[in-house]
């Protein structure tokens, strides 16, 4: 009787461990889903890093001089200097 109990217990343990591999918390489908999420987050972080670098560059330009401020005022607000003639060419 005891000679059949030990293999039965080992077989049950093997089934439990194998089930954890396929449907448990650390299962292969779960790990692949987490890997996809991680890849998506890394891509989003890279995009955000690019935007942050562009903004940091713009802030440095603004701190360095008034050239960028003047350019933005001219382009976005349509401002002109005194005694300057503003000419706008409309695209066809």
C-alpha cells in the first residue's frame, strides 16, 4: 500500500507544478502578456523622452536669448517691430 502512495503523491505534485506553469501566476501566457505591456511602456517612455528633450532644448534657447522669443512672437502672434512693414504671402 505504501509503495503506491509515494508515486501517487509525486504524480499529484507533478500535475500541480505543471498546472502552475500553464495557468498560474507565472504561466507562459501571463509572462508573454507582461512582456508585451513592458515593450509598449518602453516605447511610450522613449517617445516621452524625445518630447522632454525637445522641450528642454526650447527652454535652454529661451533662457539663452531673446531670439527665439522674437521668432515665436512673429510667427505665432504676427507681431512686427516698429517701422517695419509686414508682408504675408498666401499659399496657393
